[in-house]
C-alpha cells in the first residue's frame, strides 16, 4: 500500500514536503506525530492524527507517538488565542499512560514486527537540558526573523490574543524542532506528521536538522487538513463539549450517537477518515446509502466502525441496545443492563423530577405520577391510559391502576423511568 495515495483518496492530505512520497516508496520510514498530554484522554479531534499513524503502520512504516510532556508544560501558540495552563510532571505522566492505553487500540505496540509502534515523551530528553545548552545547541541555528515569519506567531502578534505572545510560547517551535532533531538522531525518524496548523512547527524541525547536521540530512513533513463539519463549524464539539475517547467522560452510547447524527455529507467524508474500510467497501456503502438516505446506512456503519475500534464490540452492542430503549422494542432487562451514566445519557433532555425516596416508595403510582409530578395531567387520564395499555414503568406495562411502588422498582436504587404512550418519557430521581 502507498501511504500518500491512501491519505489522498481518504481526504487526509493537506501539505507534503517535496521528496516525501519518494522516501516512503524507497524504505520503511519511521514517522512521528506529537500529541498534547494536557488531559488524561484524547478526544475525537485527535482521531485524524491517530488514524494517520494507523494507516502509516498498515502501509509497512513505523509510527512513533510523541507525548509532549515538556512542550505540554509550555503551550503551543498554533491556533490558540490564550496561553494554556502548565501542568506538573506527575499529572503529565499519568496523562501519558492513559493516552497510551487509548492509542494501543489503533496501533500495534506489542508484537515483534520491525514497524511496531513506540510511544516517547519529550520530557525524558528535555528535563535535564539547561537553558545554556538549548541556546547553544538549538538557538544559534534558527534566526528570530525565521521564527517571526511563522503564521501562528504572526496571528498572535497581530492582535488575536489579549496578552500578546509570551517568550515561553515563542520558543515552542524551537522545542518541537528539537524533538524532531532528537528523534532523527536517536530513532532514525525522518518524517513528522501533524494537523495542518502544525506546518510551521514541522518545517522549523526540518530546517533545524538541515542546519545542525548538514544539508545531506534530509527530513520531511506531511499534514492532514483540520477536520470541520460541512457547515464550516468545528468538528467534534457538542453542546456538552468535546466527545472523548474515555468512556468515563463520554459514554459509548453518547459516542455512538455522535457519529449516528452527523449529516449525510459529513458521514461520506468521515467514513474515509475515521475507519480502515477499503475504497471499494466505502463506495458500495455510499451507493447503498444514496438509494435510501432515511435508513442512515453510512452513519450506522461509521458509528459501528469507530465505536468498536475505541470501545470494543461489547460496548457497541450495548450502545445499540440503549438506542433501542427510545426507538425500538425494549424490556426491563435491557434497561437493567445500562450503567447509570448511560441511562442518564439516553434520557438526557426528558422531563425529570426529583423527590425524596420516602415520597416514592410506598406511594401509589397514580398519586406519584398525577399529583406529586406532572407526568400525567390527571388521575383519570392516568387510569384511562393504564386501561388502554399506554403506561409503562421501567419498560414494564402497568396493568393495575392502583399499583403500589416499592424500593425494588427503583433502578440503581434511585431511578424510575415512566413512559406515557409511545414517545413520552419521564425520569423520576430519588434523592
């Protein structure tokens, strides 16, 4: 497989330095991509870069993921309007371990293959690097004029930031350039990958290698486009914020729903970028989707592929099961399989009532639902719907209009799910 061609047809190639494709066709190339360890989880905004590494490895090359433990203590001005908070070493190493567990689902770290993936942390080689060493080893090779010309620096200096650009951030491109030089010398790493906002930092690295080691030492760079939605808005953001890979931050159900709800136009782009499906498989899915867009074939397959890759098949199956609670036939058994976070994700936005446990347990359902809450407009309406089979509690039909509620009716000891008719849900929470 040709890595550059693979990126091109997937819409994952923005800029590429001359000679990069020839190098990739000539030998097994070691390439690295940097990621920011300022959180203990990646989010889907990181996925394009991780998928680049996945395709690189599948094409026979060796991926290195660099966790920016040192640079994460400083902050990259690229695309930012404010200087970010600095983290301590313990937090950064914790975040690194969490990130490695997530990336290991995409890359092979563990086999004996010559192109097995590696993870490195630039804090390991920067922590003992003195300022004098840095000025002598790195600073003398790159002029201030060269650094000032970078777009990321210009944007910050021309008023996009309230407080201008700190010296700390100004030196970021030199630090990232030194990472490339270090990996070039210690890992024979000749290629850096990144998002298109990293182009300036990447070219600083190739220039530092050339000026430090001599013109015959060529290094290369390649970037992917910054992913947006069809309407131009930022990809990966919801009303609740980022869509995280960590299930404790974003449940597998919510993760799957994100992909399921993208537009047709976005689904056709995203399925190329965020899955390993072949060109032929994707073309077949696109054609099938176009015959009946209402079935959302593209979105469902996209959601399946990414959710299985990130969370595993079992969690994907549970996400589908959770989806059916709202839109398909489901039972109390299905409801009981949900953890608390997923239950709240599924029924996010439905009318919610909080009562003390004493107000619920021992009450008649008719009193609770028509008087203590407004699930039903009146007792007579409740009784009428019970008679017609239109009332369910925890996905079980209520057949006795005088039903008495017990502690066993509370899911997880605190939730009561009420359904009026087919589509009206209410969540009662015992506090």
